[in-house]
């Protein structure tokens, strides 16, 4: 590698035939045309010579003006540049991951910058000098000032408290008088503009694209710090920032904002802190969230309470994925948490700052009630305009059909149909049934109870003992999980409208509706878990793989999905194993044979972990008179086979056997053929995969 020397002003210069590090500037834009020109001009006029530019359009709305590619061509004449457009909005970090997965670059350093940030001409040069000063420096950020008033400070590095809440350390409207002109180490810098070593970025597997927006910069810098690197601010480098999102000049496509902020901060903390610290922080985080909910009651903002609740539930639902990411971060840990405390904010400082903002919000909410009502009126009109569109009409029709279809159940007392039995009158009855065998081991009791008791017992606790509502909440929960599963299953191959249609069709299809009418709880649970399990297997076997795919994450999702399903339907593990074999064989035929063995092993490991999660109950499956013995008994398979007696293969293919409308099976086959003919790329691969099953 070429060595560098520094001139008297500490900026890097080349000596002889030695080259300075190359920099790739990645500008991410989304509906930011009014600021993009200044941002590109700022990059084009940089004094640093070895600088290339990649403009990534994160699915901006198309307008009648000149395309953004033409804008880039007009204002980047002095640089080598390229332009890419994402297929759908991915967020700042997700768009960068997507772009770098599709281009090859040998740049030593990566410069990430927003479309509403403009650098002074020598900023890149100063930041490169700072990152080269020490091998331990991985990320450098500039001094950030206001867009229209460069004398007003906006950011000189960021601190955070133990919960990941940011702290600027600046007064409102603070003027830049040189008081922050020393290059200092900070906890993190925002994604407004940051320079990062490319090798460190690759080692950390890039941005966490699951976050979509907000707090992803805190997560990236925190991961770098845990790995032993430092983050610094170079005040001689300056960036004007319009703060278009924070000031309401641009609407975020990831809303509500508070929901994304809260959920991502909790995910960041869960990934990056040490194990003992996490055990202590998680209860505090939940209590803090409930305290904020009380504050929002005072502020008369009930919608924010829902957002906080959603944030907690999202982290609970994505816990397997977060656990996988956490394991990867902790494997790279080089420094303990206590060495980072000097860069974090004391809780007393954070409380004083939060209390000041809370008082201002209370005064605003209670003193300007008329303005709040006017704002809600405007929001209502906006919602009305949206509902007048075709998407709103489809959603309204779907809701009406759902209410009509399940009207006899939603407004009825507790049902007793099939396996849908009324809950015990005692709130914790199912939990007691789950834990009682554990207390009586060795005393002649049956042994471990099914984990399904523990899962089912959660609903009467949530409804405070109302068994009728608990039963309906259970069905609603399974329906939502099934919808989300079907939505995610096709997320890699169709747009948002298609995903929603697939989710609705799946929930209201034979598995969901028939399971509901016949009270088949096992079918409902299996139908809710199957799409997640199938999606994990499709990715593990190579049929569909999104950018930034991680094998461990899919194995974890497979394990939790299989455990959830097998807690109610143990035989589903056998079915999943057969599906894994079928997908692996068909993938080996369509792709390369060398992929077959590791793909199958990954699937089987996931299923094995799912079985382990159900221990000790799952260890009893093979005993005489247990679940599996009943599964292979004559009464089970002979009853099923009786429906197919005296029927030929043609009636089965046409869907008329055992019972079904004429030509139903043929219609499904024809739709599958259409998918094979019309589909391209991953859509066709998905069709082939489903045909193989």
C-alpha cells in the first residue's frame, strides 16, 4: 500500500509515484431535487483529487423535470460518476448496501452523504487527513452547520445515554465562534456526512438495512466502537445541512417517525451492549417506554402511545434476527462497555434535557390547542383524499368482507368449536398447567406440558381475564401473523400492492377460513408459521436471496418458526424436513450441485434447533401412546386415505377429490403455468420452487 506524508496543514499529499487513498462518495437521494444540486456541486468542487461519486436514487417519485441522472451528469463533470436507482424505498443505509452489492469498487474510503448536505471545497481533504492520522480511527465526520446560516452550529459529533438517546451538547441556535474547533473523539456521528474505511465497513457487513431509517448511524458507529475502532469529528471540514426531514420540508416514507426511532434504538442497544448490561437495561427500557406513554397522555397524543407499543412488539417479533446480529457483533468485541462510558452522557444530564423538552411540549400542546385541532383537521382531509383512491377502496372492501365473514364469531360469546375451546376462568390457568408438571417431576406426574400452554396462556393475561376477548385476540393474532408471513414470502418478487393481495388471499383462503369455521387451532397455527418457515428455506436453498442476506438469520427464523408450529402440530417438523429435501434437490438440479449439501444441512440445523427449543416436552414424542405414535396409527392415515378410494388421478388433479369444486385443481395448475411463462428472474425462480413442492 502506498505510504502517505502530511503537509504542514495536516492534509495528505502524494510523494513521487505514491498515491493517496481513493474515496468513493455515495450520495443517497429521495425526493430531494431542490437540495441535490448544491450537494453535487459541493462534491464536484472538492480539492481532493482521488474522488469518485455514486448517486443512489432511493426510489424518488418521478416528476416532469429532467431525470436525476441528467442532474448528476450536469454537476459532476470533474469526477467519475455513476447513477443507480433502487426498485423501492430502502432507507439511507439499505440503499447504500443495495448499491454496493451491485457495483465493484476498490476505493479505500467510503464517503456517505445526504442529498441535503453540501460540503465546503476542502472538507474531504481534511477528513481523509484525520482518518489517516491513526490506524484506530474508522469513521470521521465534519462539523455540521445550518444550510442558510453557516454561522449556526447543528452538530459537532454526538453523544448518547445508556438507552441510545442522542445528545448534541449544543445550545439551541448556538453560534460558531471557534469553541468547537478541536478534533475530538465522539461516540458517534450522524449519517449526514461520514467518511469510513472500506475494509471496516465490509468487516461489519455494512449498514443494518432492517432499521430502514433513524438511528442506523448510531448502530454503525457503535458496532465500530465495540470492534475497537474510534470515531472522531474533524471541525475543519464543514457541511451545510438543510435538515429537510426534521424541519418538515420533506416527508419521510417511513412513518410514524417516533415508532421507527424507538424500535431502532432498542434494537441498537440489544445488539451492541454486553450481556450483563443488556439484562439490566431491557427492564429499564420497558419502564421508560411506559413512563413516556404516561407523558403522552398528558400531552394529549394517544397516537404516540400506540407507536411506542408497536416499537416494543416489533422488537419482540424480530428478536431471533436481533439475536443473530448480536452474536455477530459480540464476536468482534475488543473493548468492554466501561471504556465507552467517558463518551456517553450521564443520566442526570439526559433527564434534565428531556424534562426541558417535555415542558416545552406540554406548553405547546395545552397552550396551542386550536392549532393542534386544525392540524388534525388537515390530517383528516389528507386521509380522506387517500381513501378516495383505489387503494383505500380495496382496503375498505377487504375490511368489510372480513367483518361480514367473521361476524358470527366476533360478536359471540366464547366459542367451543373443534380445538377452539373456551379459556379457563382462572387467568393464569394455562400457565399453571404448563409449570405444574415441572414442580412434580419424580412424583408420578405425566411430565412436561406442551409449550403451547405457555403461548396460549398469554392472551387471557393480556385481556385481564376476559376469556371471550382472549379467544378472539388469539384468532386475530394468528390472522395477523399469517398475513405478515404471506406478505414477506412474496416480498422479494412483487410490489407492495401484490404483497398485500397475497396476504389477504392467504388469510381468507382455505387454511385460514376453514380452520376458523371448524375450530382447527393446529391448522391456524400451522398456517401462520408456514410462510416464515418456507421463506427461510427458500433463501437457505438459494431460490431467492435479497441483498445483504445472512445465513444465520434465516436459520434462526426457521428455528423459531418451526418451534412455534411444532408446539401445536409436532408433525409439522416432519413436513418441513420433507420440504427442505424437495427444495434442496430441485435447487441442485436448477443451480449448482455443490450448493445442495450445505443448504440441506442449514435447513436441518434450523429444524433441530426448533426441536431443542421445545425441550423437554419434545423428548416425549417418541414414547408409546405419545403424539407421534398416534400420528402413524391406523386411525389416522386410513381415515385420510379413505377419501381417495375409488377415485382416479385425474379427479385428484382437477381438485374434485376428496371434496372440491370442479376444475379447482386445474385452475391452480394453470395459474402456476402462467407464473412460469410470464415471470422473470426471482419471480420465475420462486414459481419453480413452489412447483417443486
